[in-house]
């Protein structure tokens, strides 16, 4: 692909499953300038297309596959975004995945940035994209898991498993046979509601230019000697579990403790030991520098993957399972079924806590890998009352089986916006992931203000705050969270790999210049601010406000086992005030008219 071709991504592919049509449109030049691509441009289209109050699992919802101007050529792992309204939280939702699908999709649609899918098919369907165009075909893969579906079709495949078909509200969109997932928030359920089993891309990934290769080499050298590169080389995202345990912020036994006695059995040392123990003559364990381990063997022997960071945390420490093979098997089960490992682990942890509290008459206990495995499988198929309810999320289970009197939120799924009956924490009905914020109050703010519900990737102030020699002020916490959220909003509009993006110093201006797009770093920071404000406007239009940027009750109590006290609610509210003030939002968390006018989106205020 020539340098000229690299500049051509200006189009939108529209797919209407209801009438079977595929059309191509030009994206407005103003939109492309204001939002660039990826998350930002997809958010702008979703805001335009969706009426407030749309049921996320209705034909009226829109799901968007988004590329960026750097797709196929950006540093780090190639990624794509999936954007829709979440069936779990009722909020704006963007999820990301890597692997072979993103560069193949970029090659199959060389002049497109977005694929917008709407309507509902009358039978299981696949969308095939190649040679710059697309077509719809009947799918013969309904009922198959993600590995079986990938094996059945030629090309790079993004598909749902049984969890998506059964509308589990945290079902994923899987690619590379379940090795990669657009995970949190339930994009897989949206696909399932539309009877869209898979998207198949066929094409040669974009080729680079000498200028881009020079940039890539400089970025690679900087990445290798700075923080993210160092710890990814050492252990991929699995390093996270060891870090969290050491700092006392590892969610253990359904958030009862901040450390796990069995961490050595499921963490980085266990991965290395298990890999070396495989029956290979010539074997070494390597990290790909992007967050995944693999076993590197001779040409005659196939590489074998081991769990990533999320599985040992949510399915290991979270469920008090210290058997490495059991955690790996449970993670692989989630991957094949197409269910988010964090949400699945938290759902099982809630059930185990509820059984301990006498809310459920079930034979469930922490450390029991077999019962966890069985429950995850039942959740994916909505098999039985408990599994069917847990498939709608922790808050739905708390509402059905708990006895609290929390208010109900009027989001599309009609489940409470609480914190799992105070057994496990959620924000906007999304379970908290990797870090216990009782050891990092700034992390509590990051979870509370994430646009899609509790997320540790929008901002990770925990990696700095836990090492601070003095306690951070509310203003310091607000600044750390807001600036990282803005930066990520820019990078995800380019669609750049999370970790590789951490050593991009100019918001990607030099990379965009190399493909003929001229932005200053200040302009790109404003893009990030604009995108973050737009997704907030989307959520405000859906009825979300300050009450939803909540500190879960469980986090106000000390860890049952561990050294961290509960968070102070008044201190949290002061930090939330500082955060709103920094972003130019009012005291209820609504972007002000002055802010929207400055960002050029005053016409989008609800």
C-alpha cells in the first residue's frame, strides 16, 4: 500500500441486517478532523444514530467496528475498536481486541474507518469483508464455540460463542480462535441479538513506508527501555498479579482480601515453571512484548499459550483457586464460550460470597475449581435460575437473590446500579477489575468516572499512587485520572495499542504526520478532551449523573484480610468535585455549555 493510499481512510461501510443491504458513505470531513477515527469517530456516529433510551439488545442498537488512520501500521499490536450501547451498563461502550483480525480488516477495507451494523437478521448470519466491499451470508456456525467457528471459516474471524448467542450481558467478540477478545460490556450480546455470528475479513495488511519504519524503530527502542516495555518483557500482563499482591491491592476471595497466599502458584513464576515443564525437547518461554506469553518451541511443535493477567486475577485470586492448570482451564473455557473473564470471575465470586452469607442454598465455595467451571458453563447457556440471572450481571443477581433496598436505575436492562449487594463492587453495573482501590483512592475515582463502567484501562493511577511518599490531594488525584483518560481517548481514536501508546509523547502527532494528517500535540489533546466529553454527553443523555459516579459501599469498609482501611466517602466526594472542576463539568457531572462551545460540540448537548 502506498503512502497515498495510507491517507485514504475517509469512508463508512453501512450494513443493514434487516434488509440485507450494504452501502458505502463518505464520513463528514468535520467529523474526521474533530474525532480522527477509532473511538472518537465511532462515538460521534453512535451519538448521531441512536435515540436516547434505545434497548441495547433491540434491532435499533448500532454496533460499530472502528479502525484508525494508523490501523495496520501503528506501533505495538494492531487493534480495532467495537463501539455500541452496552447491554450490561446501559452506557456508551468501547471494547478493543488485537491479533490478526485488525490488520486484515484494515487491508480488506483500505479506504474505510468504520463499519456500522444495524438491524436484525432473520437467521444466523456472517458478514464477509474483502476487496473493499462486503456481503452477508447465512452462517452455519450457530451453536459452535469461538474455536470451532474460527476453524470453520477461511480468513480472519471475529465471532461470538454460546454466551453471545444466549445474550449474556458480558459476552465477548472473539478473534484468532478465542486468543483475543473485545471483552468488557457485552458487545457479544449485541451481536447475538442481531443474529450476527461472525465478521470475516480477507485481505493483505497495509504495508509501511520508510518514514513509518523509522518512527517504528525509534518507538521500539524507547519502549524497550522504559517502564511498560520493561515489565511486559519480564512477564506480560501477568506481572500485574504479582504487583497487585505485593501492594495489597489484589482482589482476593471476592474482594475480601488484598493479597493471595497462592499467588506464587498462579503468577509469573508459575507460568514459567509450567511452560518449561511441557514435554518439549527444545522450549523457551518468551513474552511478545504486548501482554501475552507463549511457549517457543521447534518448528515441528506448535506454540501453546498460557493465561494472561486477567485470568489469574479474576479466576485465580478472585476465586481463591491456586491450581495453575485449573485457572488455565477455566480461562480457556471463558475464551471458547465467548464470555469476559473479569465479569465471569466476579459473577462466580459473588455467588460464592452469597452462598457463604446464606443468600443462596448452593454448594459453592472458594477454591473449588470444579464448581466454578460448572457455573461459568451454565452462565454462558443461561442454564438454571442462578446462571440465568448471573448472565445479566452481578447487580441483577443481587437484586434477585439479595435483600437490599438499593434504588433501581432506569437503564435499558432494568437492573440496579449498585455494588453487588455490597458483596462485590460494581460501577454502573460493571464489576471492578484488577486493583482494589482501597489501596489507591485515585483508582476509585478512575473506576467511578469511567465512561463504560468500572475499567482499569481508562486510567491506572494506582501504579504511581501506591509508591507516593506523601498522600495525594484531591486535586492531584483528579489531575492524574483526568489527564490519563484524555490521553487514552486520543490513542484509542488512532487506534493504538494500550501499552505501546504509553511511550508516545506527542499524542501521536508525528505518526499522523507520516500518513499526511497534520495535527499539533495541543490539537490532539483537544481531540481527547472532545471525545471524553462526547461519551459523557452520551451517558448524560441516557440519564446518568453524579449518583452513578459512585463509590461502591464495600469499598468504604476495610478489607476483611489485608492492610487497607475502607475509603472515606466524604474524601471521595471532594475528589469527585475536583475532577468535575478540572474537566469543566458542573457539580452533577454534566459538561457545561462553555466547555462544549470551546470544543466545537455545543450542538451535541442533550
